C-alpha cells in the first residue's frame, strides 16, 4: 500500500504529462454549427452526412505525419464546409498562421465572408478567440483574422505580393486548377504559396479543386503524385466493397442505370458483383460503411490524395437522379459535357483538340447567299483579325442555343497602319444586313484583335460606342472564354482617362476547344421535317476550300516537359489561321454582349421582333363609269345613257 507521499508524487507526475490530444473530428462535431445558407441540414456538424471527410481531416490534423493532402473531387460533397471546420479547429486547438489562397483576391474576400466568417460567428469557441472587427486595430479584416497564437490570412493566386510576403505553417490552396499559370516576374502561384511554409518543419499543404483538362490540371498532377486513395462502399445485398462509377472505366459497364424518360425517370445503381438493384435510399448506409483504399499505400504516411465523385453526395443534396438528368441534358453539347465530367465525376476532360477534316465541312456547305442572314439568325456579331497588309472580318449570326450562321467573310486590303482599311471597317460596321424575314439587322458587337498595330486598334475602337466595339487580346493563360477587361488609357496622373479603351482578354484556347467541339456536331437526319439542329451547330455558305483549311488550321498536341509531365499546346497544321482567329473574335463579341446568358424567352422575343408587320395593299383604282349609288352617281346625266 502506497503512502500519502507516494500518492501525491504520482498525482503530481500525472499532472505534468500533456493532455491527450483532442481528436479533430470529435471537436468539430462538438463545436461547429451550420445554418441553412450552407447546407440543407442546419445544426451541429455531423460526419454521418459526409463520412468520407473523416479520414481527410484526420490526415490534416497536427498529430498526423502527413504534410501534403490533395482533394480531387466533384461538387456537392461538403468539402467547403469541411475545410472551414478544419480552420476552426486550428484556431481553437492548434493555433498557428494559416494561409488560405483563392484563385483571385475577390474570391478570397468572398471565401472570408461566406465560408469562414459565418462559421466563426456561430461557433462560440471561435467568437471568443477571433477579435471583433470594431476598429482598424482589431486585427480582424476581410483578408486577415488574428487570434491568440496565429492568424488566418486570405490571399489571391493572382497577387504575387500577397503570397510572397506571407509566412504560414498551413497553406490551403482552394480551386488550384483555375489559378493563373504564372505571375509576371513572380512565377507559379502554387510554388509561391508552398514557399510561404518552408520555415515550418511540421507544415501542412492542403490542395482542393475540381479538375479541368487532362494534361493541364494541377490537381490531377498532384493526385498522381500522392497515394491515390478512392472511397469504396459495400453493396447492401452482398457486401462487396466497390467504387461508385457512372461507367466502369475498365469494363465499360454502367454502374448507374435508368429507365424511362424525363420526367418519369427511374434510377438505380447496379452492384458490380451480384447485379443487385441498389436504391438511392441505401446510399447513407453505404457511405457510413465506406473505406478509403490507396493505390500507392507506401506514400500514405506523407502524401495523401483523395478522389471522389458527386455520386457519393449526401442524401438530399445531389441524387443519382440529378446525375442522370444532368447527363441527359449535356451529352449532346461538348462544352456542357465537359462541365459535367469535371463537376460531377471529378475527372479530367480528355481534350479532343483536332478539328474535323476540312473536307467534311466543305462538303456540308449550305446554299444560302453570302451577305444575307438565314432564318434562325437573330443577333449579328463580327470579329476582325488585323494583319500588316489587311483586315479580315467574319460576320456571324447567332440563334437560340448559340447555333450560328457565317453571314459573310470580308477581306479589307490595305496597310493597317494607314486610315484607309479602318474607314472600310467603319462601313462594314454601319452596313445593314438583309434578313430572310425581310427586315435589316445591324452588327451588335464587333471585336478587333489588338495583337498587331495595337495603337491603331485603340484609336479606332475609341471612335465607337464602348458597348458595341471591343479591343481584344488573345491569351492561352485566360481560363475562360472572356476574362476581366482592363483599361489601357491613363492620364499623366495615373488616372483612367475619359473615353478610355477597355481591353478584353480572350481565352483563345477555350474558344478553339469550343469551336472545334461545335464543328464536330452532326446535322440532323431530317431537318426538313422539323428535326432540331444541335445547340452550337455552325452553318456556312459556299466558301472556298481555303476558308475551311484556315478554320481547322490548329490542333492540340501533347508534348512532354522536363520531368515527364505531359502538356498540351496548340500547333498549326496549315500555314494560315486567319479564318479561325476571326471566328473566335466574333464568338468573343457574342460573349461580351451577353448572348451566353440569353434565356429561351429572350430568344423568342428577338424572333418576334423580326417578323415584319403585314401591310394591306391599297384598293385598286376604279376605272370607267362608277357603280350605282356612288358619290358621282348623283351627277350623272341621264341623256348620255
């Protein structure tokens, strides 16, 4: 039996031992509160809705030896809420400086206000630690939130200064696939963010994104370097652990099946082993019993990578029926299908960069006259490609679903450094174009390439309305069809000048992929019977062979960089590509004036406005003797009868 002294010494020694670490998932369930703005299940955070997030967050916890965690995912899976909850845990239980990087500074501010800010406001443990933003010295701003032992810093991947001047133990890189490729004079923003943690031996890097295009996806490249974990769930009938696939990539066998047509559509999942029909109601049971399995387990102690699709979304958020409905709505449109593959499957889009053979486009030319707008064309845009000795212009008519008709292709000869070709371009812009319904249309938007004869382009654009004529510059670095415009005219004080020209940045790689996807569309078998044309289908009049050779002049080819990474670059397979550039600039003009946002009602309103009013012809003039009862009958002389 121990003496009182021994008992006191034992208790004293036990008191000197560190407390057992708080498990990150336990703390989150005990503290984090959600509301209806973030989830359809407001209240305390519960992992039973997204059980796959447990292992992800445990890999990020301070006790885990893992330093790099990658999440390549679809949408509607709760990763945003999980990431905000992780930040809350760090603030309370493991205070340190955290760097949260969004694609742009504006998105970083949005993440602060809409993702992390609400979690802090509703969680009592966080409210008492993060200082109130009641003064400029509070330490709580949109881009920085200080707390005892650390700070949460928000930065944009488009700001080199925000990344370079930060030192943090944890770097969270959100949506890395839409980061700019490189910052001028700075380099890769991912490398800059990683460098911010170099002085911390127990640093953490958390990369999250939906993937984009194979060969150019940062998140896919990072996932390939990791242990490549995927989430396996059991079949309720036979217990076989399996991945949830829309289509099994090995066998080609569809896991998700359906019958019937919208809106009467029945959807189920078929077990790959016993072929049991698994109803959506069993998904919660399957998710709770799922496990992560790594393809490269020897890397799991240092570099975890998690891939999961939206087929695993929690019940009540994004159902299997929703998956099928989105697929049926996107399967005929290459751009919609690309978004579906990225956002639902969480997979890279395998780019088909080759245009169809120019011969096939040449053979399917149509008989409508150049210079006239066929039926269906409702809005005119134009794109001008500027060269040293000419300006080439394509006028395009757009209809519902962005179906298009090339109305005319005009080559304006002359030195583009002189005024003559620009005066001719004025006449093209002002010219009325006869529509098949009888009325005239005028060009609503014209985009001019400023890559050559830049100042001359700016001078010409400045003479025209800013909502009608646009200076554009193509760049492969722009991740969207049209990026944010910038002003190019400033006073000597550095302020924006009056009537300053806005330069619109065009993602030419995006435009080429979209156009080549549209050119591969097949026409309907019986258009004369009213069978609709596919959305985005491009019609052409009887242009020459050279036009179609230029239109299909480029192709996307894979090249291997140093280190074995495959990248895709556009290369020419024909000497000239002027027709391709002019078409892409006309498409950019359509995007700038907002045609992508037009609803079905908008297009119908435009179509109704093109119907010419019927004018009744005047009655024919009467000749000879008037009929009885007429006004002149009163003056008839009966002696002349």
